[in-house]
């Protein structure tokens, strides 16, 4: 059977683990050629081999999206080697939680560099390609933290609220170009992102929240992305908020 994304090309950032890895596998399973971008070359190569072994095609691109030149080059390489880009999944992100009072300011800069500026760099680079094609889809991974602020998560909240604002503004800008924009807002997901936190108190809180309920898995978020990008062209799923059944907020 032909997959729903046969003939399409997708590029996924943060593809070396977690949601990005699961999304690359899911999109490839639907027939898309996938460019997988991240910093860890060994993980990318292993993922590319796994996708190829299942009959798919994956192009690993070692990229640090906080470097604007690298982010731009990753988009151009994917377009040059795979012939086009139909879908950009801005998945790369870090969650370095902790109080604002006494917070680690280098963690703040890192979150804005990855979660906001990295997303903007890749988006800025891909838009001329999508506009020239007359079609395209940008999927931005936000968070329930982009909707609800909580003590101890304020700066991460700020980056994800920024992602939501950027996404909706962009949607209005490019709808005339037949380009769709989707925000995916996961709740608690069991991924490596939960290991990023450097504040011991915040890390303990995060671990306790994960243990208290059955968290989402990366494949759950990948399935939501597949749903959004396989809708008919006249349908733009603007936003998907997806929480574990037992997550209160």
C-alpha cells in the first residue's frame, strides 16, 4: 500500500532521540523521505539505518540549530539532496526548569537559543522554499507549558508561549501561500528532555510528576504529527493539545 506521504520530504530537528526520532520513523512509515537533523552523529546514523532497513529513506544532517548558519545549511542540504521540502518539524528543544529567583541565567539563554531562535532560524530558511513550491507545512513542537504558567517553570513557559505566538502569527502571514502551520502541545512525555534540568529541586519535582501518572510516549506525539500533516490540503489543524489522561494541568 502507498503511504499517505509518498513523494513528500520532511525535515525533523532534534531527531536523535525522543519525539524527533519517533516522528522521523512515523513519517518515513507513511512514505516520506526524511532529513534528520541533530547534533549527535552516531544517533543520527543509527536512526538512518533503522529507517532504511524498514524500506524508507533518511538523510542524516549533523546540525546545531542554535548556530544560524548551521540551521540554514541543514535546510538547504535537505532541499538539495532530497529534491524538495514539504514538512518542517521544529522539534528540537530543552526544558531547564527552576525558579526565576536565584535561577541559572545560562540555562535561560540556552532555552531561548534552542526553543525560540533555533526554531526561527530553520523556519526563516525554509519559507522561501515552501513559497516557491506553493505548498508546505511547518509543525512546531510547543508544550502545555505554552498555555499554563507554573512556579518553577517560568522561563520555559516563556519560550513555549513564544513558540505559540510565533506559530499563530506565521500562520496568518503564510496562509495565502498555501502553507500550513500546526502547533503540537504535549503534556508530560517520557523522553530525555526530562534529564536536562540542572536545578536539583526542579529535577526532583519533574521526576515525581512523571512517576505519579502514566506519561505520554514519544510515539503518541509522533502519531499526532502524522495526523496533522496527512489531512487534506484545505485542512489546517492549527493546534493539538495532548496530555496524559491523568495529568491535571
